[in-house]
């Protein structure tokens, strides 16, 4: 029981609830009033709801969301981690509930404004739950599973899938709204790829006079390699060591914090790694 009420689980729970409230609010305030469709399984569920309404019967978005997510969740339960999947399903359940209880307060009549603000805020709601070490389920399950296996983001591929769903929506409800919906989804994808940096890598150039202690601290705390080059300062003429390491962006601050405890005087230069070829340890989602 004590393991359930940990700080990590509390942070994830808060992120899940906050994200679900935000996602439902954006759906009710921006996407549905404007007639635009979000992507992923949420978009498919909303499309099913709209088709049902067009045919004269009721099929709630919340029910469609649950039905679509369950098979994928069962597949990912062992492939990713039980904890991650359970919190992601909690997000699906919370979002489904919030969609039923959150009131609809349309703020704008202009469709483009709904697309811009709705797309950005919807993307932020996804980033919030990803930062909390969970997901919105559905296509996020698939995207994170593939990304964790390959070490590369596939948000562009997810966007292409969503665009295909929206083209189907366009064939039924008109391509003007489908076009706005694709633009909306592009903004969502761009927001996620900008703020969710788990699969981006950076190169650290570390300069220190206490190489043994710094190297030991790094190796003992992180599962990445490090290259050690001895040299001397051009100005001081004193011996100095340059350490080079490539780590994930989300690990960068932790690495610097650990190394500064060993050598407060070390110098770190961070550069973005544009392309990486070779083996790289990616910590599993948990």
C-alpha cells in the first residue's frame, strides 16, 4: 500500500487529472463548437459520434474512446509497463468522464481562432500527461512504444495517420472543416514535438580538473558512455580534461546536477545532436 502513495505516483496522478480536464475543456470550448475534429482515437471516437448523430442514433464519444483504447492497452500492458498503461487508462477514463460533465462555453465564433488556440492548448494537455510519465492512450501508446524501441520520435507518422482520418471526415462532412481539422492537428503535433523532448539527444562537453571523480560519478549514475581526453588550458597552461557524453535531453539537467556536486568548478557546454548512429540506452517507460 505504501508503494502506491509515492511522490512519483502522486505527480503522475495530478498530471493525468489536470490533462484530462484541460483536454475535455478544449474539446468542448474550441473543437466541437467549431466543428473541427481532433486526431488520434479521440478523433475517431468523435467521428463515430458525429456519424451516429447523422444516422439518427446516439453513440457517445466517451464510449467510443473507451472501446478503442482497451485492445491497445492490453497489448501494451507488458510491452511498455503496467504502471504506465494503468495511469494512461486512468487518463482515458477521466477524459471520458470530463467530456460528460464539463460544460460547453464557446469563446470564439471565428474558426481560425478556434483552430489556433485549440490546437496549441490541446497539444499542451498531451504534453502535461507525457511529462507526468503517462499518456492519453490510443495512438500515444503506439507512438511511445515504437519511440522507446527505436529511440526516435514518430509524431510525424502519427500526424499522417490523423490526417488520413480527417480526410475520411472530409469526405462525409465537407473538406473545408477537414482542412481546418488537419491544421488543428498539425498545431497539436508541433506543440508536442516542441515541448516533449524525451527522444531528443544532446552532446555534453565537460571540462574539469577532477576527471576521476567526475567520471566515476557519471558512470555510477547513468547508463551512457563517456570519452575522456586530457589536455591543458591555453591561457592557464594547467592540465585540464575534456569529457564528452551524449545523453537524452530529459536527462541533461540530472547529469549536470550530479557532476556539479563532485566538481562545482567544472564547465559544461551543451549542443544539440542532429543525428546519432549507434547503440543508445533509453530508459524504459514506467
